[in-house]
C-alpha cells in the first residue's frame, strides 16, 4: 500500500493497481456526515466502485438543533 499525500492531506491510496480517493462532490453523495470513496483501476483509469460511508468523526446534530440537548438553567 502506498499513500499519496502532501504535508497536510492524504489525497489517495494505491494498492494492487487500484487508486482510492475521497470525493467531496455533492453530486456523488458527499455531504456533512457522509464520506464518498471512489476506486479506480490505475492501468485503465476505469472507475471500479463508489462507496458511501457514515463519517465516524462527525457528530450528528439532534432534531432540536443542539448537539448535546442541554436545557438552559435560569434563576427566577
């Protein structure tokens, strides 16, 4: 496995003639909380697959709009 990266970002992974890259385009399904990975055959350039995953690092916003559902405490 070989990682393609600059100082700050990993751009893709090459393993057994397959390039895997993270897509940020919403037309492919990328959005907040969703990671989209494309896999390409590096010998032909053919798109092999597109997979969507829940982002394990993204916290979901609750229905009320707050992340922690805390109630404000006020004195009378």
